[in-house]
């Protein structure tokens, strides 16, 4: 289980763009000016596919890990010796994690590149 945790943590860091963050050193969040001249924080670097803020990378990495954990939970639901309630709960949790990760990633892509997934 320790090896799985280390692999999962390294997967989180790599998909979060830790190499990009170390080399480029982007800010954690950005800012934009609204129509009234006030500065507003933004978490997504819009219209830049190859650029990201640190929080954007961590949030999307969390969704990738959530989807991966959902598939692991779905695999554990096939073990023998589980009661019907345990199997149903594992299947529900696994499907919820996978579906939440999928639609969360789609929402992030819509925020990052408006009009891309239409």
C-alpha cells in the first residue's frame, strides 16, 4: 500500500505540472481587470494551452487522481466475499468518482478554452 501511495503521489505531481512549475515559475493564481477597473483573481490561464497557473495544475491533477481512484474502487468492487451492500456502495462510489472527474475535466477545458468542446 505504501508503494501505491508513492506512485499515486508522484502521479499527482507529474500530472499537476510540477516540472513546468519548477522551470517556468508561474504565479499561483493570476489576475484580470474587470469592466470597472477592479483587479479580480483568476485560477485559469485562458487561451493558453501550454501555460498554467499553479492552482490550475493542482486542481486538474486532483481530478485526474480522483478518476484513477474511482477506477481502483471499481476494481475492488469485483472482489469475492463482499456483501451486496458493500459491492453496491463500492460501485456507486467508483462510478461517482469517475463521472465527477470526467465532467470536472470538461468544465476545466471549457473555462480554459471557451468554445473548444462545443
